[in-house]
């Protein structure tokens, strides 16, 4: 309270000095002399009194309207306190610069520098201070400009229904983020692994991505994808996508064979790239979707599974440049299911609900890293909630994947019938 009143007083004094000084300067310039200006001030005394009064009212209203945001840095000790070699020097309070109510973003600035990590560490205190602790609000805290920090307060739906109108040519649709619909360009895709326990919404995400893939085949336009490989060793869920330019594999020997074929395609594409002087293949991408990739690691034939994992490593390392993209789905990513040298070569990661710390650490990072993205524990994620780590930028986003009913799913499969 005391600090807020002090800031209010300083703001009023500054505004009065600026207004009165400005009016005096205008009158001097207008009348050409100080003496004349003084007489002019006497004749315009009502204006000179009214202007600072109006300014005072506006400033006081601004402080009343934004009071809790203005005093938040003081209340939560969000300050910059630089140190000299031997002793502490001036302390500068972080100040509210602007609250964009339309986008729900707070901007703070410090005369020295903003300690963004301090804001990230105090996310729960900020939420509680603002009275939002019972409203499922998330914070996205990022540095902004020089000596600024921006705090984006947002809510994601805990559930929403899928609609085919969200599918878009040249993109894969994942759901919604704080910025609205979340898409990735086909040209920007990197190999991705999605890790989630049973019931987390992994199948919804898998089907959603497949809808986007087949939407890009020939939705009234030229196809944007060469062909798709679907691998499902534990069931027949993916066998429903029995479309043109699609290979379905349900046995481990078939996996080994198709990986050898993909490596041959990769080598041929690299030859074309070398001949043309291209750093990236200019043809169409090949997409490989592998459900429950961990089943490879538990297969009894060690020689066969080691051969497959070695091929996977090479395809992950070199595949992106020649547009061979993998989308892997797994419940566990420990060494029993996926060797660490395979996992480290997968560029992008998606983490959904899991109570395994190993899954979390291997996919996105430590608990502290997760807390920078969301206030929820990963083990408490609702169905369809996910963290995406982009393989190109390392940017991490919190998203909600839409719910797809069985009826919708069958309708979408039927709608792609022209591909058969």
C-alpha cells in the first residue's frame, strides 16, 4: 500500500510539472515574452487549474483500475537489486508499463534489468495474489524487449469437440494453444515422439494428425504428401486407414523391411540434392506413423530389434533434410522400450498425462522446466492436455487436443474414401 501511494504521488508530481510547464512554454511562445505570458496566464487561470485537475483525475482512476497490478512487484518482492563489488547499490522496483486487457497480457519494466526467472519461480504466488487460484488460469512468462517481461494470463479448454473445418492444406492441426488454433507447416515438421499413459488422449492426437495427413493428399488440389507408412504392431486401429499411397504394417519383419526401403529412398533423395545443390529435398514428404513404438524394444529377437533401432537412428538423423518424417507414439520411453541413443535423435517431443518421472524428464525436462510451462503436474493433466517441444526452435507450448467421438472418427474415415 505504502509503495503504491508513493508511486501515485510521484506520477502526480511528474504530470503536474509537465502540464504546467508545457502550458507556460506554449504561452511564452505564443505571446513572445515572459511579461506578456504572465498576463496571459492570469487571463487563462481557469485553464491552467482545470488541466492539472483533469490529469489528476485520470491518473487516480488509472491507479484505482490497475492497483493490484501496480503494487504486485512490491507485494511479491519482484525487484531488481544489482550489487557492486563490495556493497549493494540502488534497488529498482519493477513497474507496470501496460495491461493489454484484450489479450490479457501484463507488461513490466525495470530501470536495471528484469529477472524473468524470479517471475517464473513465483507463478503460484502471482496466481494467488491476483485471485485466480480457483480458475484454472495458466501463465506464460517471457522476456520482452530490453528490461521488460510480459505475463500472459490464459485459459485452455479442458475439453472441446473436433471439427473438420480446422483442417488446413499444408499444415497439421494439433488443437488449441494460448494463441488459438495450433498448426505446424508440413515443411517445418521434424520427427516427433508422443509419450502418454493409457487414457491420456494419445489416440485422439494420433487420429487428429492422420486426418491432417490425408487431408493433404488430394482435397481438391494436388497432393502435398508422397506416401504414408502406418505401423501398428499391437492391434488393428490404424488398419482402417487403408487408403491409396498408404502402407500398413502389423509385424516386426515388415518394419525391418520398410525401414530398409526408406533408407534406400533417403540415399536416392540425397543424390538428387547433391546433384541439384540443395540443402533440403524439394519433393514431397514421406510420413511414417508408428503406434506403440515400445513394442520393438520388447521383441524376443535381439538381432532384429537392434537392426531396426540402428536404422531408426540413421533415418532420424538424416531423414528430415530429405523429408522423411516419423511420428512415434509410446506409453513409456525407458531403456527397456526405446534405447536412449534412439530417443536422443528424435527432434520434437509431445508429453501428455503420465505419472512416470522418467517419461517427463526424457521428453520435456525436469519438474522445474515443466513449471515454467504449466502450473499443473503432468500426472494431473486432463485428457488431451499436452506440452509440445518444437524440434527446430526448442519452443515449448501447452495445448489442448480436441475430443473425437467414435461417430466422428468413422465419419472422417468414410470421408477419405476417395483415396482408396
